[in-house]
């Protein structure tokens, strides 16, 4: 569905049209918030606050960027504000919350087990990484944002994003190699 049309509907008073954005971006927003704060309960609260902020400030959205970039910036800033004001505990990431659909048919049990093992290894590696690196990998690979989009979302420079992405890839490789040996 055309996001610009949905935005126009919301701005004209059809508040239920905002549900499209909640359905489309909720899972990745929770992932982003979790990567920043490290606590699933807090991440869900941050995302809820972010949707409220986005709804109330939708009139300020400029179509020069994607809605997702604008919204993820809100999520990121809200999460940063939250972690500066409170301490957080780390919890397990549920990849179904991240919107990663099963890639095998229901009858493919062996394939499903292998896929679950890969997700578990990936989760373990992401948990061991510094939060900023796991967040950059999430933006770049899971959400498929460009370096420029990540720059808009985080406020970091393009060269800083590239350096962090390089370091994160290297660390991910090392962690995955270590985990695969076990």
C-alpha cells in the first residue's frame, strides 16, 4: 500500500489508517529498541511511545526520506533517552518479534531445526556484541537500510557508520566461528 496515501488519510482525520504503520514497522522497531536498551519489556514500551510520538508529529514528516527512516529515528532517539534515564537488564531476543518468518514449509522438520539452530547462534553472537555494533548490523542486514539511512536514523557520520559496520562484521565473524566450534 502507498505510504504517502496512508499519511494523507491520517492527516485528514482517518486515525485508523495509522494502523498500517504499526503493522508494518512494529517488529523491527522492537528489535531496534531492544538493541539499544537490552530489555524486551522496555523495548516494547519505547516502541509504544515512539508510535505515539510519530502519530502526533506526522504532520512534520517530509517525503524526502522513507517513512521507516523517519520513524526508526524516533525509536532510536526515544530508546537513547530511555537508557540515559534508567538502567536496563538484558533478555533473550525472540526472532519472531523481529519479523523473521519461517523460511521452510511446516513439513520440513530437519530444515526447520537447522534454521532454528542458525537463529540461535546468530542471537548468541548478537548478544555478545556491543549494543551499537549489533544495532548497526540489525539496521543494515535485517532492515536493509543503506549507510545514508542509518546516518539519518542514528545521527552518526557516514564514515563512523562504515567503521562500526566493518568492526561489527569482523566481530560477528569471530563470534560465529567461536560458537560453531562448540
